[in-house]
């Protein structure tokens, strides 16, 4: 069972790193939106391409624009923190319980 425990631990760590990276991409997108970025810049295009599908789905389902402020990045960041706390920690605790004692 130690192989399954190590596998689950590795999956949890990779998921945690991936969610953290995506959270920083969302933060970068939010900071970029404060200025008038060049839409042909490769970094701006990357940020928009990686975040717009998620942010658009949040904007479509919830009214997240209050007084000119778009709160969809905040909602996505809170969802990422929830998944890191719930899913990643649950995987690590489950791996610890089935692992060697």
C-alpha cells in the first residue's frame, strides 16, 4: 500500500503546485487589467488565453461586476484556496492513513 500512498502524495503535491501557479496567473491578469496593456504582447496574450475561459464562465453565471470592479478573479482565487485546502489536504491525509505505519 505504500506505493499507492506515495502516488497519492505526489498527485496532491503536483495539484497544489498547479493550483498555486494558476492563482498567480490570475493575480497577474488582474494586475494587468488595471492598465491598458498592449493586446499583441505575448505575455498579455498568454494571461488572457489561460484565464479568460474560467473568468468568462464565472462572469456568465454570477453578476460579478459591481461599480466597475470585476470580482471574478477574487471568486476564482477563493475557489483555488478551497480546492487546495479541501482536495489537496484530503489526499495527503488519506495517503498518510493508507501508508506504512
